[in-house]
């Protein structure tokens, strides 16, 4: 008799700017899970944060227009009982038997706010579920660009200088704009790149060449985030990304160079639309023409540095699952800088594992990550959480 | 004497009919709710839709065939009705704007169901012995009048709803009194919504600001918004106040007593409703009169009517803004320049000069911006923050919104419906460095006797700016033709029957470097989602 297949729920959508990207990524992951070993299941989180299950969610077509037709779906909640890991129907219509689906492992494929920042991880943690990827701390740290830079620098990874500006300056005295401009002047000068400190996507990012543009850029950030991060803008820059997989030991992938416009920063639309619409489940579409894998024109030592630094950042933050660590190269100086970490990269950056030394298919990689998630969960379950006799005050 | 089995059949028919009516009521209720339970607008939408309801035709067919095979037909109709009910999409879950099952919606549906049942039972009873298939004939009538049944139910509930509304109002008044937000009232014949959006955008960088999206400006709308959205953290609350009759702003001011007011313009729009310009000035002046003794009044001095309100007001702090006014202004708008990326302009205050840029377009909008800037700075916003904030404004969809598509500049101004807006759009496109200029418009409407003359003048002005104009539909075609004849360039006017035809023509004609204005064309409010049938999965 064949064993009962374990249910793997892929969480996608979510209350974030990157909802649509998450749907595309989520469906790719969903279709890539080994159906021979697991029983994959889509769980869609809509813009209001409500969770839905149903067979219709397997098809990308149903997300076009106003989102999937809810009438064919069942709304569910994660049960709050620790270790239950059940999705319970919250249908308003009375039912004789409550609709309940047990989930063995969750795969969050949620980008940005509430999905990549530790929030959903916190929920899964509270419910005692096994889940793929970073835990609460690593997710939250990885989302905060200022804190990641501090930690990366501490670990000996080169980072660009930065000036941060919290939204609370608006509540304080006047003249902060001039002071901020002065601070930038003193620290590194112009042009600068202004970005939200806690956003995964490129929304709210702008380049400023003057104090007026800086003011405008900071305001734009404050519509999205409570903190703006200002860094020198590197005119001739090359981006290099490395993925790291947290298996028994963290393993770095090959480097990739996404092809972007050199003069302007990657905007949100550019980042996701230029890649073109990918066909669901195809692994070929992702490694499209807009990136170069393992770029040979990049000096070997720089590639090796990027991989070494990537593992270093991954370990320092205590990441799990797959993270993509992005670097910048100042082409004029030939300097490599850590830029940011994506603890839940688009499509889980699986295309980076299609070149030596790791020829892992996405399916293979997911199976490993699921096993790892189950193991981590078993370890967490084993930790002592109940008060011992000496800590028990209530008898 | 009917037998047991015929009673059973009658019961089945009644149950199936009731089941389907219940579903249909829900389907229509969605649109009644979307229209704010307003009968006229709802009935304008439903129009003759109930006559295309398959249930209506099913009943007619059934009634026609009934004399031949009464039992078989009744059974067939029962099954078909159940199937039709199952085939109807659930408006509570499907579509972009779902039906929210509020208590009011439940009440309306329940009462409507009772009325529909009464009609059906009554008709069927009367028709027994008079015609064959009385139940099916009764069904025919019921399906045809379902929208009216909902309207009747809504009317029955009016007194009760009014009672509840008063309770809600009292609750909202208490909430505002408890939380004490700094209320800023905005009124004017036009420019209210845009001024509100701009002011709220600037103020949010100074303190948490509540402002309703869109143009909520009635007592009911504002009440609801307060109950749903006003929270203890809010520092500012910007309220748009519509004057529908004398006294309506005064009532709104009781709900949200303003500490500051902005009057964007007082013109002769809605003249027929008020009778005279004096009456309009009085109605809008209620906002200024509601201000406390130290209250702040900001007025557009370019508008003579608005200026009169300022002149009639005593004992308040009054600030004037404008562009062309000869008054001694507190903020003067100068050096307005349009480009495809937005507008550059200068705001000259009593002490300073601010160079500003904004992605928004159009002279009226920039003037609204000057008003919002004046008010924001007067309530304590750092002018440097305000100047920075207006660089990040986003155009409201279809209000002089620029969209670039493969080298063609599309200026979407579909939500504009007055002649000032029409002229503003022409002014913008005239200033853009583009190869050729096009405009597609059905003209402006609801101007009564002046409609022809106004459209004729607008057509002449369009001819001076645009290379080609497309006049859509018949309404103002003659006026445009005359206007173009006046300008001596009839050959540059293209007449198209519909919006779709206009787009086809434009897609074939425009090239890289051209600009197109899409002026005053209300897109369909409603999605093409099925009312009676589930639509097949899109994609």
C-alpha cells in the first residue's frame, strides 16, 4: 500500500503591493511540487487578507480581471490550536460538518509586506505549522534594509553608506528637509537613490540629484513606508545576484546579472513587466533573455566574493529556505557592495540552480526544502515550552 | 376538487417559483445597493432588463404550452426554474462589486419577497378559472416587475430607514464631538473633490488625515464615512460639502462643525435648482457662517461668487488665492506651464515665492492646488513639506490623466463634464510639444437651452487647437458641425456613431508623437458580469 501523500499548501497573493507577482510565483511553485510525493494545494490570500481554497485556483486564468470568482471557492482560516495545522472553513452558511483540511507543510510564496516580513511566519509559528523558508526574525530583519546593512557590515560584507530618515520627522520641527539635504551632502553627495526601508519591491524608489528631488523622493517613500533610506546612486552600476539555499549547510548558487537600464533604477513596472508574462510551470521562461547566468566577463574573484558574502549575510540573519542576495558593482571603481536580501525571492529564484555546480530542478529543490521544513518543525516542537516545576507558580 | 397529486404539483410550482424569485431579488438588489438605494438611477439601469430574463420567457412559454400538457409543463417549469436559480451567479460573491448583505439589504429583500409572493398568490387566485395556467401567468408578471417590487419594498422601508439614519447621524455627531478632529469643510460649484484630494494629500504629511475617496458630499455619505473610518488618531478631517438646496450645507456643518473652510468657486451650475446666483451664494455661504469666530476661510478670488462670500463674512481669518483676480491675494498662482510630465508653476505668498511642479495637469486643478496649499500652510504645514508633497500627487483616473502608449500621448478626461474642464483640456493639449492633436468627445450635456450654443463655441475652440476632432454620437453632432463650419474647417471634423468607433478610427490614424484628448465620456459604471447567468471563467 502506498503511503498517504502529505499535503503541501502553497500560500500566495496577499495584502501587499506585490500581490500579482506573488500569484505568478505561487502558481509556478504549486505546479512544480512533486505530485508523486506530495499532494499540493493552492491557498490564495486576497487583497483583504482573506484565505481561499478551491480547485479553480490552479489556473492562472482565474486571476485575470477582478480576481477569482469567490463563488467556486471556500474561505478558510488557520486553526489557532497549536500544532493542529488545519484550514477550517469559515463559510457563513450552516453546515452539518465543518469543512476542515489538514496541511502538513506550508510554502509561503508571499512577497513584501505581511508575507516576507515575518508576519505570516509569526502566524504559522503560533499555529505550530511546518513551513518553508525564513523564520520570524530573519524575515523581519531581511525586510528592513537599514538593519540588514548594519548586520552585513558587522559580518565584514562591504555595504554602501546610507542616511535614514524616519517619517516621524514630519511631526517634529520645520527645517528637517534642509538638514537632511545637508546630511546627505556631508555624507556622500549627489546623486542619491531614495528608497523605502521596509519594502521588498521597487515601489517608491527614486533618484534625486538635488535637494528638491530628495524632498519629493522622501515624500513618495512616506506614502509607502515609515522610513526612507538614502544611499549614493552609482551611475555605472552592475547588479549581481546570488541565491542561497539553506539546506544542511547554506549553499550558494551561481551569480546572475539581471540586464537593466544602467541610468535609472529598476522601477517596479520594469522589474516585473520586462520579464514578460511567464507561462505557469515552465522552467524555461524564467531564465529568459533578460539575465545572464554565471557571467564570465565578471572577474572570477568577484563572483566568488559575491557567493561568499551571500552565504555570510544568509547565516548572519539566520535565514532558511531560499533567499536571493543582491549586490551592486560600481563599474568605475570595480567595487562590490551588498545591496539587499530577498528572503522570499520571486519564483524562489529557482532559475539560479540550473547551472553548475548545482543542477537542481525546482521540483527537486522544493522536495528538499519541504523535508527541511518538517525537520525544523520537529525540532521546534521538541523545545521545552511548558513551565517546569521551578517556574510553575500556580501549582 | 383538486386531488392530492395536483396539490403536490401546486406546492412544487410555488416553491420553485419562490426559490427563483429569491435569487432574482438578490441579483437586482446588488444594483439597487450600488446605486445607493436611489430609485431613479436603479430603474435607469434596469430599464427593460427584466424582459430579457430567461425566467420571464420560461414562464411565457410554459403558460402557452400549459393548455396542451398541463402536468408535464408544470413539472418541466418547476425543474427549469430550479436550474435557472442554480445557474444564476451569486451576487454576494461574484463580480467586482459584490452585494454586501447589510441589515438594510436583508430587510429590503425580505419585504420585496413578501410583496412578490403577495402579487403572485393574488394573481394566481384571481386567474383560476379565468385563464389556463394561472400560476405560470402570475409568474410572467412577477418576473417582469421584479425591479419595481424591490423599489416598492424600499419605499415601504423609507420611514424606518430614515429613523435609523437619524440614529446613525446622532452617533456620528457624538463621534466627532468625542474625537475632536480639526474639520475642514470644502464647498464650491466645481473643484470640490479635486481640492479635497489635494488637501488631504498634503495634510497627511502633517498629521493623520481622514478624507473620503471620490465625492462623498451628502449628509448620509458623510455620516457613514465618519462611522466607518474616523478613528481616535485622526488629526484632520476634510469634508466635501455639497449644496443641494438652501440649508443642506448648514446641516452638514452641524454634523461636522468646521474649523476651517475652502470655497473653490461659486458659479451658475445648478442655477435651475436654486433660482438665482444670490441663492447659490447664500447656500455656499452657510459654510463660512458655520465657522467659529477665529475660524479660517480660504476663498478662490478668481470666482466673483466666491469672493462675495468672503466679502460678506466678518470676524474670520480670510485668505484669498487666485490667478487672475485683481484683489490683494494671499497666494497668487503664476507662470503656469504644461508639459507631458505635468505642470510647473509658481506660488507667490505674502512672504515668499515657491517654485512647484506637479504631475497633475490643467489650469483649474492647479488653481485648486493653490487653494489647498494656502489652507494647508495656514493650519501649520511647513510650506517646504507642502511643496514636496505636491510633487507626488497622482492624477485621478480619467481626470486629465496622461497615459503614454507607444509614443502617443493620451489625455484621458472622461470624467469631466463641464465646459471649463473642456477648455482646460484644450489648453493643456495646445501647450504640449506634440506632432498632431486629436480630440474625441460627445460634447457637453445637461445645459438645457444653451447646449447647442455652448457646444458650437467649444467646437470652434477645439478647431483652433486640434488637427482633427471626433464627435461621438448624435447628441451634439449638429452643434459641432456648425462650430466647425464657423471655423471654416468642416473637413477636420469626423463624425462617429459610438465610442468604440472613435477608438477604431483613432487606432488606425494616430502615430508616434501625436496627442489625443478623450473628453467627457462616462465609461460604464457596471461590469459586464452576468445578472442571470454565470459567466464562463475568464482568460
